């Protein structure tokens, strides 16, 4: 699948909340992505990483109608954005929790802190160093909420959690929790925060896209050398 941006044609449906049976009844963010990708009409297209797609669906449904139209310009960017690197799940989960933690209720903060610890552990298990962006993001977020971190570490010690890596379904749940927490937060810029979160998730995912292969070097002999060659003259008998 090409990662080149696909222009949105005139006449496509305006983004709206929820799932839609067909384009005539409307479209959400990921349904529009399935349309641009040439896939079957769905809000779970194969062209986009599952956790990123979950973030897009949740943001689409959480924002107000006027704000939702600001998401349209991002849709072409998720078409074909489905890297196979296992760290993507943990990084996107960490991104959501990081953005939600400062504005969430105490109860939500506890769950988000547990998720951040799980994401940090997963990234470390997958070989990321402490100064890698994903690990550093987790540590910075937890350092800014010490009470939530303490509660999460105490909970993990009692429950014996975090023995396995953060799986895709758990990452999707953490992203959904984060977006709900931001949408319900008593802050005046909740809508802007949700738009910025989706923007950050797309950018995070792009970091794991392998670079395009370089063209193979030409093995053709330069024409100058071809012209410079001469057939050996036959010596007389």
C-alpha cells in the first residue's frame, strides 16, 4: 500500500459520529480512509495500524461536529500507514496516556499510570534504550504525576501485573480510555487536545515506517569506456 497522500475528492460525505452502512448515510474518519484506500467500506480497514485506527475512531466520535471537520486533512496520511514494528502498540498507548494524565480524574489517572508502566516495560523488553523517545515519554509523564505513579506501582506489586508485553487489544483499550478522559476533562481546550492527540499518534506511527529502499547501483559500463575500446588489429603473416 502506497504511503503517498491521497487527495480527498469533491462530493465525499462530511465526517460524522459513529458507524455508517454506506457513504450515502455519512462517514467517520476510518470509513473515509477505507474509501480512499480502495478497500471495502469499513471503519476497520486493513490499510491503517489497528491502534492508530482505534485512536482515529475514538477521536472522531469524541469531538464536536465543528471540530470533527478539522480531522479531514489527516485522513490521507493514515492510508497505508501500518508498520509492522511491535513497538507501535506501546508507543501509541503511551502517547494517549501521556496526553490524558494531566487533565484526568484521580481514578482515570491510576489506570493511565498503570498503562504507562506497562508501555515502558514493553518498550524496554523490545530493546529500546532509556533515552529512546517512547521510553522517555513514559518516564516524563509519570514523573509529572508522582502520586498516580506510586499508586500504580503499589497496585502492580500487589496484583503481580506487567509480566507480559502490552498487546494490541490492551493498547487499544488504553487509547480509548485516554480519549474519553480528555473529552470529559474540565478544561476549556479539550477539543483542541483531542485533535492534537490524533496528530501526534499519526506522527508517532510514521517514525516506524521503514525508509524506502535505495535504487540499486547501475552495473552498466559508461558509454565513454565503451567508445574507448578498440578491437585488436590483426598482425600480418
